[in-house]
C-alpha cells in the first residue's frame, strides 16, 4: 500500500496537476492510494472515494465517503494546519489567512508545520499498513516522509519538481539542509528527465551514490481527455465549454477590470498603480471570470487564428513576452487573438499594459516594464524580455513604429483573459486553438500544459531548455527539423520576444498533418497509464 504526500491542492497546474493525474491513473489501474494534501473540495475529483480531516485538537471527521467509479480508489487525508500555509510562490488560499513563501517563515513556524504533518502521516501509515511513501517536492513533504519513514521503518521516495528547488532550496540554507538530508536518506528519487537529474546531482554533490537512486519518470498526459478537432467544429467545442460553466462559481467581473483602467494615466506613480491593482484584485482569482462565455463567444473560431497561454500569471512564466510580441504578430495577421487562461498577480499588470498600448500612453508602458515584478510582489526585477526587446527596436529605429502598431491593434478584445479554467473546460479549448506558447523564464522540470497542447493538436512553442527542451526533442523522430525548430524559443532573454514573433507567424500555418503526428507522440510517449504503472511497480518493489 502506498501513500503520496502533497502539501497543496489538486486544482491548478504544475505539481498539483501531476498529483491528481498520477492518482487518477493509479485508480484507473485498480490501485488503492492514500493521499495527504490540502484539497478543499475532494468531491470534485471522482477518484477520491473518501476524505478525512485531522483536526488540530486531535479529533478527526469524515468529510466525504462514496463509491468510486474507478476500479481502484483514493483515500484523502487532510491535516488541519491552522492559519499558516508555507508556499513557494506568493498565492491566495481561501482557508489560510497567512500564506507566505516558506523562506519567510521562522524556524518555529516551520517546525510546527512539520510536526502537524508528521503526526497525521504516522496515523495514516499505522492504520492503513502503508509500506512505501512518495513525497512531492524537494521540501517540505520530503522531510515529513523522512521522519515518518524512520519512525515506522518503511521506505520513501521523492519526486522533485522545479518550484521547490528554485524558490526554496536554492534561496535559503535551511531548506537546502532539509533537502540534502531527505535526499540522502531516500531510497528512490524520481526525476523528469535529464535536466532534473542533472539539477539534483549539481545541488547535492556530497550525497554518496545519489545518481543510482534516480529513475526517470516522464511527465504524462491524459490522452483520452484531449482530442483533435476540425476547424469547422471549433465553435461546437466552445459551446460545450460554455455549457459547463453555467453553474460554476465566478471570479473577476468586468466592473473590476474597468475599475483598474479608469484610474490609469501616463503620469500615475508606482505606488498609485500598486494601490489601483490591489483595489481591482479583490476577487477569488482561482475562479472563472464572470463574463468568460461572452468573451469566448465573440471569437470567430472558424476564421480567426488563436494563440493560447495556460499557466500561472507570474513573470517567471513569461506571458509578458507574448504580449510584447502581439503588436508585431497582429500587424501581419490582424485576425489573431491571444487567449490567456490562469490566475496570478501579473494579470492586472498586463491589463494595465494593454490599456496603455491601446491609448498610446508610452510613458506608462515603459514605467510598467521598469517597475515590473514590484507590481506583482515578487521583487524589484524589471521585465527583462520586454525591456531588451525595446532596446533592440530602439537600436534598429523601429520603436516608434512598434508603438504605432500597438495602438492600432492591441486592446482587451485581442488579448482575452478568461480567469481560471479546469481540465473539464480545457479539454475543449486546447483543440480549438492553433498555437500554444509557454515562454518560461525559469527552468522547469516539464510543463504538463505543453504535453496537453500536443495531445490536442495545438502547435506548442516553448523555451528550449530544461524539461520543455526535452519535450520538444521528443517529437524530433516524427516531425521534420524545420517544423521542430518552430517550437523552440531561445532562453536568451534578449531573443525571446523576437523568436515568438518569427516562429508564431509560421506556426499559425503549419500543415494539419503535423497535428495528428503531435498527438501520436503524446500517446506513445506520455500516456499517464503507462507512467503510473511504472511508478507503482517500482514503489512496491522498494518495500
């Protein structure tokens, strides 16, 4: 019997998506899995047949119990944590009043978090005869697994993801020490390809024989969820998507978007803009926009070319690079739209940027770039890719022409924000789009959205490094090199926007036959069922 430790929710992307996908696949394969996490709505996920809450006072209560439609089942265990949730990147969680980057927590706060999780996991292990643990991330669930494994004399494995390494282990010696100790004691480390293997080796050179502990475990995609769609059927797909949204809770309203732009001007100060952004951000960002259907239904799906971005709206995901490229793309292809799906603090910053473009407030555009991540509370680094592209245009004498193009083409109808969508809706949106772009600034183990685009026949473009680079390389046996090259964005910040401009112009007209080939690669290499079988077999062998 195995238990998977995940300190967060199941909705969303990255490790959340990995966790729910691997567990759903394990249940589909007839396994019983115990999951320790903080999911607030277990009833949403059919593979969860039972959910138990472990209260701080020692009591426990069953919050869900039902029959699973899968041949296996997942039993979820949720430790009550109190007010504080340690995270990697600043975010909002409805149950927690104190959500902070874990590097900002005191030693006492970290110890308290670890003790609560250790206590709960011990009960789960003892009562359910768990003989193997899998901890998501380099910290902090790896430390919980390490402590319980020692107490119960069982084995544990670690599945490192990029965010914990980049935002905690590399930034704070405490978390490096936590991770080094946990990785040293782990019996197995699952890595998403060569890039993560190399990163682990480089991080922990003093751990003896760490490389033999590592086993490659591909990212996956539920290929049965996504399908190819003819251009003539795209509107029908969007109608299905919209019908699914009828009864869902809603987030941002059009009034909140208007509230932001009404307060904008060329001379607005940084502090005034920050306050304006905060005032217009008083909504649950992890929900779909109130008027999402209206925005999607205004698009001519059969005759327009659609670019898609799905992911966290933070500077490190690189959405600003796509926005920077849009004036040039639209000048050549005026019937293009960019659809942005996701939530995060960069949304209001980019909405302000789009308004400034449309109204030719060049001073505000330049100030937003200069203030950059300060506007999303992630430090004082400016949006480098945007600035370097402007520097390039200035050197070539094209900057004024660029702003003319931006004023002519950029507006809120050309860059469409939907808010958050789940895979229930994304399964219909991905195949209705022509190109998906993921211009990540930081190295990622492997963005799952890239694989979902492949499975949908939506031509994927991403930064050619780390896990994204490996995903791009994986299609090289099925697609000609000149087509594969269109998928590659340079990780050089000075080249990223230029690559988006040139590559998208060609990618929008890639032959339809390559969509089928992309889907076949996704099925052959990345189907979750094969990956979960490999994981289960190896974990059981450890015990």
